């Protein structure tokens, strides 16, 4: 199967995206893969598969590789005798800003390039945790109580300790702190504000059950991964999460009742339907007293949550073959023609 | 890492900082040198002095901290001071490398640790003076474009306000401030330092009443290879301040 893997991006998660891409290269061996790297200045480079190593980017060797531009339907490389096209479907593997905030989705849509990844509207609702809360409210999905704090105006936080503070628009545990008492609060807010103007405050429930589930829609049906109970020590910190992004070993299915599994799948479907079509997403849930709460949506999960799927290659192929098509207005100047005719010109 | 916005003279400075050992009760503020940043300092000192609360700060205009206006050293000190009030930090120990040493001095901490610090004016060698004179003549003839050939290594790629800041701070002489400092000072120097040579260390050692000078192998960045020893000295110096009470 032919697939272009687009990774990098001007994001706090730039390096994580590189790790993800390298992991997928291993995971998708046998596929006809093209690697396109978006650097922090938004320049695209064609990366030779043999050069898909972390050092290539940290040592700026990618700059010696062919630079690509984008046009209708494909990426292309200018050369002496014209251009070389790199067409086909793209897997958007840019985590964080650019990839998950709708920027790349817009660019690809604009140039009519098919892609696996969240569309613009889906990106908006999953990238900013405030909007995820709005989505949940509208779709009647349970989430934890929360407060929004802004860097501009400090207000009294009413959530009880211990609480968890997260930048509103970032995944991967970057800038996230658990605050046990007031003395830790100020620093935790400053940590979150390094990454975003807004932060979300939620109660931190010690020992809460957490489950991750990935899935996608293909051929009009939902396809789910296994349910995973992530191991955690209070909070996956950045380093552990980073390792998480290079995960490739299949994990064990969480030992839960069929009833709970169905509850998780139903909630997932509620989140996914009519919004995330075209994307393989991972939802992270909390379960409190048998009730399922949505914690967050990862519209481009680390290394595409490959470790949760029994047949990852097959799943990706299925998704690729049922990507949504865009409806584009046809311009035929009927209106101008009719006016011109009426005026007799 | 974290960010705090500080208002100073009608300007906003976003100060990027990081705190290690948040539970410790004695504070050590660590300030980097010109064109450097807190990461370099953290790399050296984070593994040591775990009985202190480490506060690493990117000075305005460096690392991830912003600065849109030309500053003087005393402005830097004032901004750091305001920042310290915000995070409830005390002036137990302030360690400054190079330019950060001058800022540390002006903050008047109980224990001042100068690591290859600047702050004493050294007349420019003839070569530099000639360079400046030639460039000024060039400028008259409209050849200002050649600036990059003449401008100091430490000032290349600087934004306009930071270039002005550079000119403000580079030739300062803080001899009087060194002489009137009455806390405990620890001076750590690299034997082969060319940016802030040993002669500076001897001069500062002479000016400060209660100071100890420790000399290590290496250049202006010697502490990167001797951070363990330097840390040990800092701890000892701090312990001595407790003895006297």
C-alpha cells in the first residue's frame, strides 16, 4: 500500500512526531512509504527512508535533502527537467500544533490531497480541551468538572486539592502538573502558561481507573482496537510519554467486563460519529463508579496507537480506502451569465 | 519550565524559569551569562546541591524570556528582583556566570557566587579600538552594510534593543559595588578564561571584603566540567554563614 507519512511541524511535539514516524516506519514495513518532513519553518523535505533516524533532524541533515512544494493533488519536487510528483494519500502524523489544530488539515483539503487524520472541525474540538468540554456537553458525554484559568486574569480556583492543571491546547502530558496543595499552585500555573494562554483545572482523582481505546470508521462501520488500561505512576510524565510514542509492542487487553467494554465503545462512537471520519483516534477515558468519563481525544495518537491493534496494517489500509471526499462548490458562472444575457451584452 | 509575566517600566517581560527541589527551604538563584541561557546552567548544576531550591531564570532577551527594550544591568537586577517577589524567593544564594555575575552582585544576596563574572572594566586592546574607528569611517561613506565584519562576536545576530543593551552593559565598571558588598562571596574562575580573565578575579577578590577565590582548570565555561566541585564550595560557603550566627 502506498502512503505518504507527513511528520514534524512547528509544535512543542515536533520531536515526538519524529519518534512516531520512525516507529511507524518499522511497523509498516512492506508498505510503499514516502516520508515528508515539515520543519519548524514550514518547509517540506523529502526524507530518504534510510535516513529516518532521530539524528538526521537534530543535526539538520534534512536540509541537504530535496525540498518539496505543494500543489493540487500532490507534493512535488522541482528539478532540472521539470517536476517529480509525490501524490497519493497522506498520513498526517504531526502531533500538536499544525497537525492537530487544523492547519495541516486545511492545507491538504485546500490542495485536494487525501489524508488520514482529523478534518478541520474535528481538530478544533479535540485540540483545545475547552472545546472538547463543549463537545461533550453538546453530545451528552460525561467529563470531569473543570475550570478555565487564563494567564491574563487570575481568578480564585474553586476546585479542591489535589487538582490537575493542563495547558488548554497541548497533549502528551507536556506542561501538566498534579497540585497537592496551595504552595505548588503558582508554579504549576506558570508551567501550564508556558505553553498556552489558557489552562484547564480538574480534580485529580487518585487511583481512578483509566482506559484507552482507539478506533476509526471505515466502510460505514466503527472498528475498535482492544481496550488498554495504561500503567501509570500518578501521571505519565513527558519522558515516559515520549517512550510511549515509540511503542510498538502489542499490549494486553484490559481485564474488564463486556458491559464496561461496550460502554466505552458506545461513548467512543458518540465522540467519533459525524466529526472524526477519516481519522484514527484514541480516546482516553476515566471510569468512576461504573460511569465512563471522557478525559481527552487524541486525533493523531502517538505512533497511531499501533500497539492497540491486532492487525494494524490491515486497519490502516481499510481506513485509507474509505477516506471522506470533500464536497466542493462547482463554479459555472450561471449567475453572471444570466445577468449578462438579461442586459443583452 | 514555566513562564511568568513581569511588568517593569511600562513593559512586559515574559520570564521563563524552572524550579528544582521545590520543597527545599534555602533558595539558590542561578543566572546565566551573555548569550547563554538557563538550560546550560541547569545542565551543570541540577544534579547537585539538592538541599537548596534551585531557581533557574532566563534573563530578559535570552533563552525563552522576552525583551523588547534596551536595558541596563541595574534594570536586569530589578526585573529579577520583581520576579523573585512573585515566586516568593529569598536572596539566600545567587550564583551568576559572566554577565549574570554582575546582575547577582546588584541583587545583594547573602551569599554571592561569581563564576567567571564580568563587572570590572578592562580597556579594549588596540586591535578592537582600531576596528571601531575604521567602522565609524566606513559608516560615513555609507558602508554600514559591512557591519557584520566588524561587530563583536557577542553582539552578532542581536535584535536592535538587545544590541543597545549590549552596548549599555559591556563596558560597565562595578568596582564601587564590589567594594560595598558586605555579604559572603565565593569566586570561582577558570585559569585560562579569556573572556573574563584571571586578572578580573584577583581585582574582585581584593575589592570584596569577605571573599574566597577558587581556581579551576578551564576557560570561561570551566564550571561545566567542575560543577560538582563548585557546588561543594557553594554549600560550604553557605554553611559558614550559618556558623557565624
